[in-house]
C-alpha cells in the first residue's frame, strides 16, 4: 500500500513545533520563541530549522535550500588541523602583576611600575596526545603564557619541566615523530611507552637529563594548579642603557607542587579523562583563582663563564641553591574563555613574540623555535591574518602596513599603504620606543657543530635523581621499567640501561633486575668522561617541597543512608576552613537519607566517583547503609585504592567491614583515623596537610608506583 503523503505529527510545521511537542504520547507546551530570531550566516531570518526543504513531505530534498546548504557546509569545515604537538590543551584568562620596578634590568614597560597589571592568557597542554586524548598521560605539560603588554604581546612558551630532550631545534621533528603514535600502526596514543620513542632516546644521550624528569612524578601532575612552569631557555633582559642580564623564568604555584601516582593516573584516565580540565574549570568558576609567582634567576656573563655548564644548553638547569630565584610578580587566572574554540584552540603562541627589553640568547633550540611557531600558525589557522583574531590581537595600539590575505578583518585605511610616503600618512618607526636587539658581537666559522660545552649529558641527570626522596626514586625506577617493558626490541631496552649506568648504578641495577635482564650491559660510552658528581639540589623534589596545607585539594566522602549528619557537616566545614573542598559519593546519585532525616545531596555515584579522584577520603556510611555498600565491588576498590595510594582515610565505626572487604584490616596505620566524635575531625584535617602518608608506600604489597 502506498504510504500516505498526508502531513503527520512528525512532520508538523515549525509553528506547531514551537508550541507543542510529543513526549510519551502527551502534548506539552514548550518555550515560545525568544526575542532573538535565528538567522543564516548572511543574516537572513530562518523560518524552519527542523526540516529541510523538500518536494512533498516525503519527497527529495531540494538543492535550492540555501539555509540547509549553508548550515551543512559550515559544519563540514568546523575543524582546523590540531597542533602538531601540544594538541590537547586548556586555557584561562587572568593577569600578571609586577611587584616592583625592574628598570635596572629591563626597559620592558610591564616591569617598570609596582602593581602594574598586564592581561594574560595561559594555555596548559600535554605534548604527545591528540586533541581528544586523556589528561593524565605520562608526559611533559605545556605552560604557555601570553602577556598582552603595552608594547605588544609577549609569549613565554614554556613547560612544567625546566629542561628539554634535545639541544638543537633541527632534531625536533625526529623527537616528535618518535614519541607520537607509530606511523604504521597509529598507536600507542599519548604514550611514550613504545619502541620508537625509546629507540630515539637511547640513541640521543643528550636527552638523559630530561628523561629523569619525564620518568619522575613531574610528568603526572595532580592539577595544572599544582605544577611549576619554566621558560626553559636562557633569555636576556635589556635595560634602557642597552645593558644585558641573562634570565631564566620560573612560575611557582602558590598552592604548592603535587603529583599523582602512576597507578592513580591510569585509573583517573578511565574515570575522568578530563581530570585536569575539570579541575581548572571548577576552581576558577568557584572563585578559587590559581596563582603562580614569577621567580627569575638573573646572572651576568661572568657567572655564565664560571658555571659548570653552558647556559645556552637547554638540557641544563642552574640549580636554585646556586642561584636563588627572585620573586618579581604574580600570575592569577580568574576567567575561563567564553568559547573554547575561539580562544583556547585559536590562540597562537610564538616564542619570537617579545617586547623591547626582553631578548633571546643564542640557545640553538630557542633560535629554531623562533622560526617554527610563526610557520605553524599559518598552517593551523589558515592564513597570515591570525593576529586579527581577538585572542591573538595585541591589546595596545598598533599600526602597520600589512594588508589583505585570507580573512583580513583590518586593512590600513587611506591612500598610502607603504612608507616612506610623501603624504605624511601612516605610522613610522620609533628610535626611542622600537625593539632594539642586544648588540652582541658574534663571530666564528660557519659550521654545523655542537659545542664541547654541551657534551656532559649525565651529571645533571644524576643530580636530579639523587635529589629525589627514596620514594620518588622508586617511582622513577618503576616508570622506566614500565616504559621499557613495552619496548619489544631487546637491544633498545639494553641500550637504555647502559645509559642508566652512567646516571646511577643502583637505578640501573633496579631497572635491569625488574626488566629481568640476564646480563647487565656495559655503560654507554657517549661522552661519559665528562661526568662529575654534583651535590643534590633539594629544590628538585616534589615531596620535599610539599605545600603543607590542604588548600585547593579535595576530600571524597563516602556516605550511605543513615550517615551521621552532624559529623558530616562538621567534617565538611573543617575541610572548607582549611581551604579544601568536599565531594559526596554514595551508592545512589539521588542522594542519601541522613540519620536526622535530611536528604544529603550527592556529587558522584560510587561507580563514577572512585577514590583516585580525591586527595583523601572519609568513609561515613550509616549502620543502615553499610550492607548496601559492601555488596559493591566499587566500594572495595574505593577503600583499597585510597590505602594503596597512601591517602589519609577517616572512618566511622560502621565503615570497619569495608577494611576487611578491601583486604587491609591488618595493615591499618596512623594515616587511617577513626572519627568517633566531632573532636577527632581537627586532628584528621590537620593531618591532610601532608597530602599522603609516604611511609606507607614501601609497606603496601601491591606497590602503587
Ligand atoms: Fe614547542 C607548541 C613548548 C620546543 C615547535 N611548544 C608548543 C606549546 C608549548 C611548547 C607549551 C603549545 C603552545 C600552545 O599552547 O598553543 N616547545 C615548548 C618548549 C620547548 C619547545 C618548552 C623547548 C624548550 N617546539 C620546540 C621546538 C620546536 C617547537 C624545538 C620546533 C623547532 N611547538 C612547536 C610548534 C608548536 C609548539 C610546532 C605546535 C603548535 C604551535 O606551536 O602553536 O610550532
């Protein structure tokens, strides 16, 4: 039988649809049209955005439907190429505030006056993964700061690690090809644990210092808010008298450093792949604005000449104990972008963006970057006019004769689009204000050479390793073992261990043993003669430099029906007073009924709120709800993981059976605190300042490293 061409309810006219909607067979009134009329991109008012134009209700769609064609055309072109590195990122607006005049060192306008605020946009990122990858990959984090100064944009395009893998930019494509997914299989995603990466690294001894950092907990930050940022290279400050001072930039988080354990990272990626994004979003949206202090290491040529290493070598740090960083300002992030694509995706950071008074050094990595960043924006953003996008445009007056090109939104006005001209039109250069490069004297034969002064690849790698606590060293050994266990080619594994022998024999021995190497290789012979023993630098350990407070951290509170409302409220109040926050986890997302009859609102159902998402946990089930909880394997994991990850755990008596279920009843230690009365809360909350009970780690059988 031919189908009816009569108008059916499903093809009701747009006027009907605005008024009624069928849901479960019932008619509903829906919101009427707002004041704003939907239009095409050309501004034409739209009649019907639900149905394409057809010849008859069941007939073919007509090519004439310009609204349909425009809408689909635009959708088809919504994506731009993702960044070739640092594709996954998240950003926020804020400001930089200068503490006091630094005119002695630099003529840069933003550093002239105390209290001066400069608008900022900061993008954090992972390096290797695609745009849709998970947040807690073992990876370097990008820390790119754009400062909209009164003398043009200044981009400090740094990382959360102060050194880099390679010494010369010409090796960057090789490094990135090696770390990204292998080109034939297209995996692994967002992971360095594969043959190609370790092949390249084991053939590149200059990367050994960086490898120590990347295999440490630095590569698993708990939050963007709890990590440092570094400009990495040596830059220059240049003052009004054209005198130069070398400088290294450090961003120090006010909330202190904190990382997660590898076992946690793996689980967090499953439970919340947007863990870092959500954290930044939630903090800023709730008015807890993250802050970093800008600290700088300043030094002159004399210091550079005497320093053990070459200050132009980006695989080296200047230990903070040798040259203490000086605080010069603070960076506050206080506003999320209105639209992710417009700002976070389209922002173009470029190392060559420096204002007068800031200058480059001859670091060959920096010199190469100064080409790459401009070039990449052309590809990514589709034309030379990306500076016309609001997020990239300077916020100071600007005037030039660049014109036309794709999507030009601003062209020079008037007759003269060149200078000099006879009409007195348009901007001219300024000797007083213009950017003046530091007049360094350069000479030397034109050659492709690596300086001798860049040759020591192991001393600082060792210094980093010996500066870690025992636990942190253990994490490095475990990370190296895990990564190398994913390498299928034995010779690559062995070559890596031969480098480790030049860094620390105990470390090499441990990794060799855990990998099950039958025979230890000989130490790698690359430039090893230059290695010397440096003193430990305590500033390099995260644990030694813990925050000693719970501010910005989160307590996960597991409740059931029958939870003691008074105790719960008192605990929440104490955590909030300590600057932390709480999330309520329960068997049902609809809430839990407390002992006083109140309904406790729940943030996470236990299946979606594992303890890895929190910095510490409290187990407050009621007598009536505990059996419900004991029936769930997620409740067992909640407790077992919190314990294995060395977290502080508070509990009420009713929760005790959970310890047996988690297999830890005989291992309870001083980090597991009974809340028998409200007075116990203060002790527990004070304890949280330590973040973890590290002494538990060696005792936990199933190591969480
Ligand atoms: Fe790079 C992006 C940091 C070496 C070429 N880089 C990029 C971003 C950060 C860094 C944070 C993301 C910016 C954003 O959020 O948009 N890169 C570094 C650091 C390096 C470094 C700290 C060493 C000290 N980079 C480096 C080299 C080259 C590049 C040696 C090339 C010769 N980097 C790029 C790039 C990217 C980039 C291809 C990709 C997307 C972009 O620039 O805008 O140009």
